C-alpha cells in the first residue's frame, strides 16, 4: 500500500526541483500543549514558536543562509506560573539530495546565539526574573515534498544538537546535548525563487 501511495504521488506531482542561483525562503510554526494531572493540582504547559529562514542556493545541492526563532511558553500548575520568552539567531548550511522531481532529502546544520528571559510568578503576586544567553548548534535531517514550482513542504522527526545557557546574577551555567529522533515532528513550508 505504501509503495502504491508513493508511486501515485510521484505520478501526480512532477515539478522541477530548486536550482543553483535561487533564493530559499521558508520556516516553521509550532505549537505544543501538555497537561499533567496530579493528586492535588494540574500542570498545563503550552509553547509557541516561529522559525523563519532565508538562504541562497549557490550549488544544486548546497544552500547557505540565516535563521531566526522566536518562542514563548507558559507553564501553570496553580501555585506558580513560569513564562519563558526566547529567541535564536544564527546561520545554517543545507545539503540537499533530490530523490525524484517531487521528493528531496536534506540536512540543515545551524549554529548561532540564543537568549531566554524567564519570569516566575508565585503566591502573593511576587515574581522572579532571570535572563540567560548562550549558543546553539544542531543538525536536522528532513524530507522536502515539491508541491509546485519550488513551493513545498518540509517534514522532520527530530535532530541532534548542543546548547549552552549562562544565567545572569550568579545563576547556573547550563549545557545540554539532545538526540531527539522520533520524539518530535515538525512541518514547515519553503519556496525557492
């Protein structure tokens, strides 16, 4: 059945892949919501992110460009509320391999600066602020489906990366390594001009 669907998609969609000298514009919009119930309270977390990127395809397989991410999350467990606002700004390199006129696989390697601001609200409307700066580097493999004239959908199921954050006011220095293949799912759009 899967082979029939792939063959049907290949037969229906036969459009040109991106070519050398084109501009790539794309990005992802993400939203997650999580709810955990405990004996005496409930913990609700929601996160929104927007990640645009722009690049120049200098070779049939290679693209280089800039990326930016803005995110906001809210964690409320009844007794306290944590609000995080963050951003990332950096550069990426993409290596793309066309499988057919419709499908391509690619890997993005990105690196750059990141910042996060956290506010914790507790009982009596008191709140604490913290701010952290750091860097990130990551590799994300993905699948591109060319829908029409360079416009397409991107699908990824995780990646590999390393991040650091250094908090102000003698706060902790945090570093994390992640390998989250199969734990996340992202859908994005892109267009080559």
